[in-house]
C-alpha cells in the first residue's frame, strides 16, 4: 500500500511538472522562429559598446519633442546575459536631428549618487512648464530597486542628481512613466524579492506582479495580477495608461482617472513577448520592442541568439486596432530588442544587452 501511494504521488508530481513545463514553454514562446522583415536604411548606433568586444545594451530609451534621445545602457539583470558585467551603467544622449547621429555619455553630477553601482533599467522624462526636463531612471544598485531623479542640463551635457526614491511597494522595478517630477506609475515585474522564490514565481506563472502609482504623499498598487509586468507608458492626452504583460503576450489599456486610479478598458494579444512601449506624441501610435522567442533571452546561446522584433499599433482605442510588424531580424545584427521609438521618420531600436539600431523610415 505504501509503495502504491508513493508511486501515485510520484506520478502526480511528474504530471504536474510536465504541465508546468509545457505552460512555461508556451509563455516563453519557446518554439517560434522569426521570418525576417527588413528595413532598407538602417545602421548600428556607434557608441553602444564598452570595448570592441563588449556591447553594453540600450534597454530603454525616450525621445524628447526636440529630437534628443536618452538611452539607458549597461543593465545587469538576474538571469539575463551581460557582455560587460563589471562595468557600471550609463545614460547616453543622441540627437536625432543630426544626419549621422552618434551617442555621448551624460556626466552625472551629485555627491550622493554612487556611479559605480549604477544599473539603469526603464527610464521616463517629464518636462515642466518652464521647460525643465527631469529624467527618472529605474536603478538596480546591488540588484535592489530605486528610482533616481535627475535634472537634465543640456548645455553641460550632464544630469544633476536630485533624489533617490525607495519604497516597500517598489521592490522589483522594471519600467516607469513619469506624470510629474516626482510622480510616476511603475511596474514591478516580480512579487518576491528573494532570487529563489523569484525563479519559482517565474516558472509557475503565478502572475503576482503589479503596477504602482508613486507620489511624495501617496503610494498605492493600482493594478495587479500580471505575468511579469514590463513596459508602461501613457497616451499623449494623459487619459490612458498602457501596460505590457511580457509572459502573457498582452498589452493592457487602462483608463486613468483624476485620482490616479486605473480602470481596465481592453487587452490586445500578440504572438511575441512585448517589452517596452513607446508612444508617438503626434499620432498616439504605440511602438513596441519585442522578443519573438523568450527562451533565447532567458537561456542565452551565442550560436542561436535571441531575435529582434518591432511592432506598431495604430488606433489602439478602436474596436479594430491595426498591428504592423515593422522590423524582424534573427539576431545576426540585433539581439534581444526591448524598445523602439520614432521621431520625424526615424526609428531607434534598443536591446536588453546588445546593440542599438537607427533607421530612416
């Protein structure tokens, strides 16, 4: 009887393992191979490297209305490849008004800011009424989570560090969208902080990650139940918030209210892992950096690198949004695209840990 019970429990355990393994592979889109979609006028961005052998990535980017682009580079994230793991991260600046734009590193000014542990992830800007530009950066010093608030000093090509923001409801930050100099929505991509528990949360698909609204006077969870909440952005009129759910292959649309609460409006499904969301300030179109096959991101193999994909979503609030695959590449040129944004017919594509691509559309 005891042997029968043991065999029964073993059988149930193996069945459960197989179910979760199949679900895990589905969530990672493990068997998808990309069909290339080329753009004719593209070049790799010069300067997204630590040395001739080590790319530093361009995980997130944001383009101001005047064509200046901020790029987050040098992310070190648990379980994700890094070609320069011992080098601190940096914020790069690129002027898309130039004919052949290159990047330069912005100098950080501030005695209370530790440059050596800078590990930037998602970024967002807020421009005040007096045209002061604030840059908010998700930072992972020693693999913890903070938000660093900077003032952009254009003439000096520098960032003045103003404040470090920490809170118990901001434990696993991924992306951020600023709605004021010290006000933002942010995604937490995991519920657990402990690395072991985080790995089981990911494998089992617990969908416990969430979105927080932060202000100096109020911090609240505004949406939850995500299978790895990732990118977040806001519509040009400020009425809607867009959230990407990476492992569910979804983008959610929320209506934003005057008290900062969010009401779910609709969701869109995709055959790709949707990462960071950029919003065209002119058209309201969404541009999304995507991972066609998440298995290749989480289990990096240089002989079979992760592909890149960019999609554009038009008329997202209508009953029939138009989704276009703008760019797709098998990883030969660009590995692990995480963000895409446009400015006056120019497309900039960033990656988690690899290069960046600049195209004229």
